[in-house]
C-alpha cells in the first residue's frame, strides 16, 4: 500500500511552497489542475513530482502510466492537505512540479519566412500565456519578451498557454536597444502595432518579420515605435477603440501566417 503524506511539515510540501515562489526556485514550475498537467506533459514537460490527492489516486496513477512517470515520482497527499496547498477553491486533486521550459537569449532562425511576436512590457500573465499559445498555433518562430514583461512561466501564464511553452521558443531580452540591433543584423523587418499606423490589409510586409505588441495600458514605447520599420493597425469599424493585447496579437499572428503561405 502506498504511503499517504499527511503532514504539512513533509519535505515535499516545503518544496511545493518554495517552487511556487519563482524567485526562490527558477528552474522548476508548479502547475495544478488535470488539464494543465496533462497539457504540459503532452507538450514535453519533464515531471519531477506528480502530486495527487488521495481521492484521485487511480486517476493519478493512470496519468503516470500514460506519460512514463516513474512510480517513485508520484506522491499521494491526504485530501485535506492537498486542499491546503491548492491554489484553487475546489481543487481537481492533481498537480505537478516539473522542469521550467528553456529560456533562450538568442533569436532562433529557421530561415526564409520567419515570424516573431515581440511583447514589450506586457504585464498580464493571461495575455502572455494566450499569446504564446497563439504563436504555437500559427507556427511562429518564437515569442520574444522584453525585460518589463511578466514571467511567462508563472502559474497563470502557464495555464493560459495550455502547454504551448514547451512547443515554441521563448526568448528574453533585458536590453531593448540590443534587441533592435539584433533584429537589424538578422534582416528582420519590424512592425509596430499602433493606432496611427497603416491599415493592416493595405500594408506590404516583407519576411522575415517581427511584430510588436505593447503594454496593456500604455501601448508601445517611443523607442519601439520610432525604431520599427512600419506602423500598422487592425481596422475596427465598430465602436470599440482598441483590442486587448492577446486579441490584437492573435489577429496579427493569423494575418502573418496567411501572408507567409502566399
């Protein structure tokens, strides 16, 4: 019979608390919920510990068998203890500690019609995760984040990405001036999503290309707007004046995919 962890002083419980604080344990991430756990595993996440509430033992063992998780990496928690560590009101009884997706510091190049989505100071983790999922869906080359953007591997961002962070390269640039220099060196055309830009459908776009999505409240910085090759905007004949960051990125990602295929 498998041992049940019942004490909040158990070393695994202490580790879970540590991993939840990304600054204390940046090499690992904690995800909770059946869908996000299986999405991450299907995406290629390397599981260190599969954490299962006692009432979900059979389901947890089934997941372990399906994804080749060793028996020694599966931990069963007393139901009440699992609820105490849970980030949700009514937990699903399944969680995981896994290796953090690899962060790149160089722009990957496939060659030809590469497309990049660059997030400048995008701070909402739901937006960041959704944009990563969009980039995965439309087969973009990478998502690039500037220093002011939120952690793409925090719980909310991971949940919104639905495991896509393990499919598509995520690149971090602390120095935005250096980012622009690198884009220029690689011959990547730079598009700024801007209300003063040309209508997207009327704009010529050359590949490889990168499009910038700005901060939810302030939009793009003057640096980004001035150093991009072209300003473009999504036509909006309705009464809404703008789209949120994830919606704008999705429209742009689809349009880039469509044009790349022409």
